[in-house]
C-alpha cells in the first residue's frame, strides 16, 4: 500500500508541475500578445495624418465599465512580480 501512496503523490506532484508550467506559458503568451498589440497600435498611430491622430492615452472617464474593469485587471497583473502572477490557483 505504501507504493500506491507514493505513486499517487508523484502523480499529484506531476500534475502540479504541469499546471505551473502551463500557467507560466499562458502568462508569457499573454505578455507577448499585449506587447505586440501595443506595438501595432503605436505604428498605426504614427501612420495616421497629423490631424487625425487621437491622443494615445484615452481618458478613463470615457471607458465603459467593462473596459475599466479589464484595465484594472491588466494593471494589477502588471504590478505583480512574474513569479507570483504565474502561480496557479491565484
């Protein structure tokens, strides 16, 4: 029976390591995607004629409640250290 317990613990550990690796990869992909979108938006902004360029920063008062909540989540994620943000279950 002891070997069955060890096997179960090893399985749980393997699952935890896999979940942590997947969470890290998802966090990394999200960061890469966000950086790519920012870079593309900056290029589009630069290509617009001078009279049509809107300010890069949108006033938060103009954002919908859903957009404001998303912005707050992004800011909270960016404020966390990478190791803390990549932990599963948080």
